[in-house]
C-alpha cells in the first residue's frame, strides 16, 4: 500500500516555555507534526491550564506545525512558578503528541 505523505515524516513534539522573550507575557512555542484539530487540542490544553491567550501565531513548514502563544495567568501575570510551568508543558506536550502516537500504535 502506498504511504501517505504525512507518514513519511516523524516529528517529535516539543514545548518551550520562555519568560524572558517578552516583558509582559510568557511565550510558549509548540512544535508538532501538523494534523487536523491540532490547534484545537492545544487551545483546549491552554484552557484547562487556566491561562489567558493574548496572541497566537500559527505556522506550518511542510509537515511541521509551529504554534507560538503569548499567555498570562488569569490575573495578567507571567506564568513563573516551576510547578505551574511543568504542568503547562506536560499538558501541551500530551495534546501535541496525542494523535501522532495513536497513529504509530495502529
């Protein structure tokens, strides 16, 4: 059977949280394999993490999606607690990896 183009590339999802890139916002960059509903899953993970998205920049480079979010907590401060950052990273990484790992298991 012929392989689809998306199956030819494996892009490991990654999440970078940066509090130094902006004076007002926490900047989060998510790299993942592009797929339908990826942005929806990432947005839902941010919603579950109780952050406010002030700006989102969405880009694709071939099969790679690079989504950057400028966020604050609910009172407008950067997300700087180590436990909170780890939780946010984990939730976004799970959202970015969820569909790609299901496809690999099948």
